[in-house]
C-alpha cells in the first residue's frame, strides 16, 4: 500500500511533534522554516535539492 502525502503535511507533523514532545518553542520552528525559504534562494539551493532527492531515493529503496 502506498500513501501519498504532501511534503508540507509531513513537515507540519514533524514540527508539531517537536513542539509538543521535545519542548521546541514555536518561534524556533517558525525561524527554521523561514531560514529554509531563505536558503532556497541562495547558491546552496542546488546542493540542498540534490541531497534531498538522494535521501528520498535511499528511503524509498531506489539505491542509486
């Protein structure tokens, strides 16, 4: 069975869990999200995208 969830939903669940159970403050979660948007518009964006795609491929069992 394959479940398809948008990335925003998955990240929202992770953020909620971190706030609820790890004691992360809401402003820290917001700051991390805003930093992610900022990072997406820098020269590091292609490296982050490549690393993310590789990580997803590994988790999905696609190998190389």
